[in-house]
C-alpha cells in the first residue's frame, strides 16, 4: 500500500522556506508561519529572504503541492512536521530557545 505523506514546515524563514519548497517537489506541503504579512508575500511569489526565486515559489504554489498558511490547524493535519525557527543568541553568548519552544506548542 502506498503511504500518503502530508508535510508541515513550521517557520518559513531562511531554512524553512527552501526546505518546504524542496519537499513540495514530491509531497504535499503546508508551510506555517505566524507572520501574516510573510504569508501574503509568499502567496504573491515574494521571498524577502531571497532564499527562493519568484519563479520557483510561484511554480510550487501553482502545482498545488505547496501552501503557505498562518492557520495552526492546517499544520496540525500533517502526518510529518518539522520546526525551522530561529534561536536567539544573547549578549553573553547564551542561547535562548524560547522561540523554538513557543513554536512547538500547537
């Protein structure tokens, strides 16, 4: 029996967006980000991080394998997910993982 994968990438920044687009070449992917402005930009083919070209982004959106969303329930429906969120490094070189932990509480 063929396994049906539905992937969620949580965090669509420098790591998350390229990862989502790569997975979308073969599997359905929802990319989740809390920033609605970022979602609207991605839906219009604009990547402010310049990690993806407009052509690649629009192609992924048009083939219905990639969706950008800020709705948590969409990401929860996936059967595989990964979190690509930033770690904050404080002045004393201490790493704060508070953003990572808040991302993981769906």
